[in-house]
């Protein structure tokens, strides 16, 4: 019986010791699975893009120049944004150094004033040397007390002199740092100016490309056929994406399902509703399957809910387009962007900046196309997003709704 009990105890200890290893192994397997899923997602979307470009080869020949130009603009705009952020940080750093310099100068002035007071005090005492003090005093107690005062004043003066020296050294370092930061600031400003100049030249080139493209469409009588082809291409892309991602599960985390947020989603950008869902388009008998938010070029575009980027590329008629898969058949679309900040397979949080408002896709005015799809069917974004004041969309607040469970 004792042997059986000892064996059971030993087995229990072995099993307990093995639990952490099992847990670590499970975590590693889960991470490996997520990594493999991300690779599969990117591979499938890349394959779809290749097929799309191949199928549109001949048709898109005259659109390739527009695509290249707008992708170049997107790249330049993204670089300018990075430089602007760096400039802001640089200016903040310089402001901090300026404050440090002001504080160091105040400390230096204080130490100098205190030193002057100590020197005056020593002068009033007659600047007596230690030997004179010893010879002039009769009472040993008085001599002892005076010597303590004398040593205290000398130590205080020495300490104050050291503080002044340290303050001067600190001030010199701050001045050096300020000089270096000023040089970096000037370099960043020059780089920003160069990038903006190049961006402007590319925009001028884009206008010429658009004019030539429109003239070619008019000559071939394709003005009515082009929008239909664009919508058909988008529908095909969405169907292929949904099929490709069907067997790859979404991470739920602590976010509410997209379907339970009807009427409470934030808008992707502030601006004015230039086109409403279901309203007629300018060409043909087509109607808007989303909304068009008119906004200045370069304004931030934010994700309306948690999800995974299913598409981030240029698409004819929609320009630089971002599609986010939210699970349960729901997707949100953001088109005509100036620049994209996310890549296929990446995750986005509600309110996260994913793009900048632009006019890509050959538009003459800036704005963002915003659409919502459920199982491939277009739904009215106004019924899913927060109420607007007429056609005006107010400031987007990422924490305006509670997307957490």
C-alpha cells in the first residue's frame, strides 16, 4: 500500500511539472498558427491582385500611368507626413532644451548671488586668516566656535563654487545640444520642402494624365461603360476576398461584433456628405453604393471598427483603396485615399489612422469613398454610423462609442 501511495504521489508530481511545458507548447503552437494564417492571407490577396491585374491588362493599359502617378503621390504624401511628425518632435525637443537652458541660467544666477553674499560676509569678518583667529581669541570655547563658523563658511563657498562650475558645464552641454538640434531641424525642413516640391510636380503630372485619360474615354465612347466596369470589378474583388478569407478565423478579443454596433459606429473622417447612399451618380443610371465624404486632401481617415486589412492597393475607379474585414461577413471600404498606412493582413483598431483623404482614382476633388458590405451586399453607412447634423460630419472621436464587450 505504501509503495502504491508513493507511486501515485510521484506520478502527480510529474504531471504537475509537465503542465507548464504543455502550456508553453500550446502558446508557441498558437503563435505559429497565427503567423501561418497571416502568411496565407497575404498570399491569397496577392494572388487575387495578380489575377485582377492580369485580367485587366489590355483594358487598363491607359490607366497604368494614372495608377503609377497616384501611387507615387501616395508614397510622397506618406513620406511628407513622416517628416512632419519628425519636425513636431524636433520642435518639442528644442522647446524642452530651451526650458532646460532657462532653468540652468536661473540656477546659475542663484548660485552666483549666494556666492556674492558669502564673499561679502567674509569681507565683513575682516577676511581673517585661521592663524589670526586662533591668536586673537582668549577663550578656548569661543575659539572653537569661531573655527567651526570659519570652516562652515569656507565649505559653503567651496560647495557653491562647485555648483557654479557644474551649472556652467550643464549650460554648455545644453547650448551644444540646442545647436545640434537646430541643425537637424533645418535639415528636416529642407527635406520637407524638397519632398513637397516633388509632390507638387507629381500632382501636375497627374492632372495631365487625367486629362489625356478622359479625352481617350470620350473618343472611344466609354464614359458610361467605365463606371459600370469599375463597380463590377469591385464586386468581383469583394466576392473573391470573402471566399479567400472564409476558412481563416477572425480574432474576437474583447471587441463587440460589428453587427451589434448598428447606428453607433464613428465616421471615418470629418467633412461633408457630398453623395448619399442610393443617390444617382453623374453618369449612366448607376447609384452610389456607399457615401462620398468631401474633405480636404491630407485629412486623416480612421478605421470604424476592429478588423483585419483584406486589401490595400490601387483599384481602377476607387484609387488607393483599403478594405477591412470585420468578420461575420462585414467589410468596410475606404477609397480615393491620398496615401495608405496599412498593408494586407495587418490588424486595425477602432479610430486608428489607416489613410489620408485624397482624390486618387482620377477624381478632380478630394474626398473619401466610404462603404459597408454585408455578405457582399452594399448597406447604407448612414444607418450604421452616428447621426450627422444635416450633411455635416462632426469631429471623429475614437472613444465616442464603447466597442468593447
